[in-house]
C-alpha cells in the first residue's frame, strides 16, 4: 500500500502493510523518500513544506524511516520539516542514501537515529540567495542570512555535540564543507555507517555536478562513484541551489535493474562537463557585454579579465564590482543627483523649514523654527528656491530672467514651488490659529457634524424613582418619557489670498507668511465672535431653543432678572449656584445637582468676580465681624472678556456634563483648511482658506444668567 502526493516532485510516502512489515522485521514502519530539491520553487507551483508536514502528521506508525537524497532547497521549508520530524511521536530513522546537501543536511539532524551510506556525502554551508535593491536593502538581506545561519547552527550543534560557535563558523565562512560518511560520523552528524547498495550508487551517479563550483575531492573515495570524482572547474555558482530559493530539479528515484557501470558514470561526467562549459561561455559573454560601454575607463579591462577568469563570479556579481570600481573617488554634484521620492520629500521639507526660519514663524509649542547648517537652503531667497524647484524637475534656468523663473516655477506641472509655499503658509496659518487666545472653549462644548445639514442633539428623560408595589403585590407600568431635541448646522467661512511674482522676486516673506498668520488669527476670531454674537441674541437672552423659548428665561429657571440681579457678590454667586443645582432632567423627575464650573462676564467685572471667588471671608460684610465666604471657590475658572458689556454675567456648569452652547466642526476638523486654487494667473498663485463650523444653543439647564443691577 502506498501513498504518494500527486503534485510532489521531491518526496513520497510508502506505508508497509503489517504482513510486509513482519517479513522485514519492523513494526509497521512507514518510509518517506526526500529525493529532490526541498520546498516550492519560485517559478512554478509545486509542493511546499506544508504538504510534507501535513502528510507526516497523518502517519501513526510506531517507526518511520526517512531516506534522503537531496541537494537542499528552501531554508524556511527545511526548518519547518526539521521541526515536524522532531515533534512526531514515532521513532524516526533518517538514512542518507546519497546526498544530504545544504538544508537537506539540517533535516537529517532531526532523526532519532541517523545512518549514512558508506559512499554518500553530507554538505554544510552558509544560506544564500539573491535580492535586488539599494545598499541598505542589500545590507539588510545579508544580516537576514546571518540570522538564518545562527538559527540553523543550534540544530547542527544539538545533534553533533559540537559548540554552537564552531557550527556557526561553518555556516558563515562562505565555504562548502563536504563530509564523507566516516568524516560525518567522526564529527557527530551521523550515528552509524551502512553498506552501499545499488540504489544509493545510482543516486550518486545521477548528481547534476554543474550545480556546484567544484566537486569535492572526498567524493573520489566513495565506493561506486570513483569515476565521478574529477573536479568540474567550469561550473558556475549560479547553478548551485540557493538555500533560500530552491530550484526544483528532481533527482531520479527509479531503481535500475543492474548496477551502474563505470562507462555510465563517465558518460554522465562528460555531459556535465559540456553543460558547465556552455554555461561558463555564456557567463563570460554576459560579463563582456556589461563591461563594453566602459572599456575606456581606467582599470576596467583588467577587472573584466579577473571576473571572466574567476569561475565563482557570476555576471551579476561582476556588474556590482564594475559599479564599485567606476564609483571610486566620485563626488556627488549638487543639483544633478537624482534621488527617489524620499529625497524629493526631504528637499521640500528643508526648503519649508528654511523659509519658516527666515520669516521667524512660531509653530505651536515648538516656538520659532530653527534650521541647522546641514540644511542646504539655509538663508536661500524665495527666488533661489524657485530655481531649485525648477532644476529639480530637469528644467534649466540658464538665460531666464527673474519674472520668467517665477512664472515657470508656478506653472510647471511638476514643480514643487506652489506646494512648497502652501506648506509654509499652512504651518504659519496653523501656528497663528493655535496661539490666538480664545475664551469660548472654557464654557462651550465641542462637537462634530458630517455635512452642512441641521444635525440633531437629543436629551433623554428619566423614569424617576421606582414605585412601590400595591397591596395586591402588583407592579405599576412605568411611562417612558419623551426626550428633547436641539439642532446645530455648520456653515463655511473663508477668504482668498494671492501671492504675486513681484513678492517672490522681492523676497517679501511678509507678503504671504504675514497674510497667512493674519488669516489664522482671523479664523480663531471668527469662532469667538460667533459664540458671543449667538449668546447676545434676543437682547442678551440668548438663542431661541427648540421649545420656542430663549436660552435664558424665567420658565427655564435659569434667569435672575434685571432688578433682582446685581454685580458679582457673594450672595449673587450663591443664588446662581442654587438655581443651577435646582435644575431637573428633561422629564422633571429628578434634580441634576449641577455644580458651577465657569463664571463668565464683562472684563470690567472680572476683578470683582475674582475677589468673590478667592476671598477667605465675605468681602460684602461691612461690620468688623468676619463672616466666612460661602462663595469661595464656587467656580474653578473666572473668564472675563471685552466682548461682553454692562453688569450681566453668567455661571456655567462643566460643558462636558451639561452642554449649553456647542461649537461643531465639519468632520471634526477644528483648524482652518488651506488649498491651492485651480486656474490661477501666471503672475502669481491664489490660495483659499476656509473653516467649516457652526454655533448653537443646545440646552438651558447648564447655565444661569444674572441680568445685573
């Protein structure tokens, strides 16, 4: 009975029947043959280690024999196979029938018992592969190969008993280390040597010797392979199978009817020599073609001769040597070196920082922008930067006057100049906006809307306290209260600013950084102004809410009317505190117990408010008797502003607990937006600055108005 994966070219599984196992004196042992390159090849869909691991896991035999004749293959697949073998509960014997090279030798280390035919070979070397990329990527790939070598060394050391450092040296010195059966046993890699058989002799004779730089001399000592022991000096390393990128060339697995003769081996050797010679001829031709355009350069002819003579150097490796040779002593020339997108972004950032530094722009908490001497555009004028942007696109500015340079910098489709100025203006705008003082954030809630339609704000009611059961033990049905709804709508505010060619030529940094800063501050003022304008609606009673009543009204129980009101006093503050705490929820079922957080009033009353809040004793008491100040620290913030006048003042709860006024931004963007306008004139560029937001009163319960004296 046999089980062989249909798509597999490198392993097969055969399970002996109980009768056959008994006849052979084994305990129903299964046999696995790894005869070929291990893992999936990179150019065709073949069987991977996952298939092998799955099939191995399905075997329940008490003993398994794995026979190996493989040149190696994929490192990751090989390690996965090694670990699967180590995990299996069966006693696993690994037999090296002919070759266990590269990652196949690591798999051999997984056996509970490892035996090796007396004419077989084992080879250990460093993992290798190929990668294309820049120098950083190549170094990273080399480091990765070293890591694989370090990981693999633990398996060889565990089997052989040698030190990990000694084994690691075998995997990093770049040399192919071949072992005969006797040498492998002496090194601890195998446990026993078994006699050669016709099948292993045939496997040795079937080797594709052109895959390696040279055939090892110890191969001449192997019985049955003496005729194949001559070095193949013209084989190229490009034919050797990578341990990280397996070549899927299957070894012959059929057992011949008769033993292989010396004539058969000689014929195989002759074929291998012919193939190796043809491959080396192609290698030399490829090297010559890549060197031809540089033949007149000093030292190139000698380097070509060395590369062609060294059979270990591939055409690709020769090309890298040529590049290194041509690059000796070369010095990059500013303005002519072409870099990738990362370099372009770095250049744009350096230009932006240089302009911001010259304009003394303050960006948030970072303060004024600073540049180092490493910035090539430090101190450059706007015209210098316009020229650099054009030359970056391959446009020569030789012979162009200043007006033409600036016009081209603005209109050249691939020029970074308009985007560069936009970056400068954006940072200036945002910096000025962030540093502009505002008061609205201290007593207003901040929200977001997704479009310019009216967006609802809901407040739900409560069901009050639980009712007692009646005498019959029945529970009463509780009515679900209605909620309240308010709404808020965002609108757009913005302006256009224009930068002329003359401003660029005159290096007038204030023409656009100054304007951008002013617009940033204007955006901040726009919100502040609209908040206080909304608060002042209806003769200071605030906006009309969804119930048709103004924000502050006697029916809302949040107004101390004129005549009853006063300037900031201890008793006045306490009366406002009581009204705030007395507000009930939407259903009128329960008190909200709101606490004051912010006092808001005209700038002329701010001092008196601070006296009330901070005094230890009541400042309103005229007698000598000191009376404790019941309004001390009643609010955490006193906010006064010139945008309010008279004696009216407000007390607000925390806007996060009981929002009264809300400022909502479109899509949550709380900062101004700057964009380049399409279709500008040639004499300059136009940018649009906009801010999308709305202000509305959303509830009356979180604030009290004292109309003043």
